[in-house]
């Protein structure tokens, strides 16, 4: 039996190969660079908070359905909650002399929010997806540490089979 179909060879498809070892090496470099940068970021942030009399900052977050956000940033001195408005970080070293400090200094609340998002993404990428996650960062100025309590949500199902 013959067919009248043209003789077209199948196109060659090069299978995709994911280089897991290369990915791990690149991830290790990225994490090391972030850890190195974090040392200076923490020192600068904690110095500024301490100079303002702040002893504790909490940052709450919540995410699900492919969306996530910082819910609240609260700062405390030894007497209770205080406002972070108007507090700024010092300008970075190497700032051009003709740029006023006010143009390069980040408000502390913005710096804390950015750092929280970076830390969250570093440790729990995808925290905002599907059922999501929620939790709280604690910036302890006295001990100069940042702690994260992270609660991952997930949908579970259990199969029960019965036969009689």
C-alpha cells in the first residue's frame, strides 16, 4: 500500500538539559553575595535604629493566591510603640558631594520593608503563591539580630477507600 503523503522528516528536537550542579553553584554564589551585603545593611540599619532609641521592630507579612505583602511595620522604644516617620538611614559611602543627603537617604521604614522582602524571598521563595504563607520578622536592635517566624499554608487531602 502506498500513500501520497510528502516525505518530510521529523524535525530534530534537542532535549533540554537542566544543569542542576551549575544551578546549585550559582545559587551558592548568590547566597554568599547576599550574606556579605547583609552584614553592612544590618550594621547600618541597627546603628540608625539604636541612635533613634528603637529597641525592637516587627514586620508582619501575608500572602496567598499569587499575591503577598508586608502588612505592618511596628517599631518600639523602651516605653512602647513609636513612629518611624522621618527617620532616615545615613547616605551610602561614596555619595557624590553635590547630591544633598535628603535625596539619597532612604527612610528607615522603606529600608526595613525592602530588607524583609529580600530575606523572605531568599529563604522562602514563592511564599505568596497558592495557599501562601504568613509570619513575622523581629528586628532585635539590642542583639542586632533578625528572626523570621514563617508559617506555610497548604491544602491537604486524605484518601480513604472502603470496600464491602
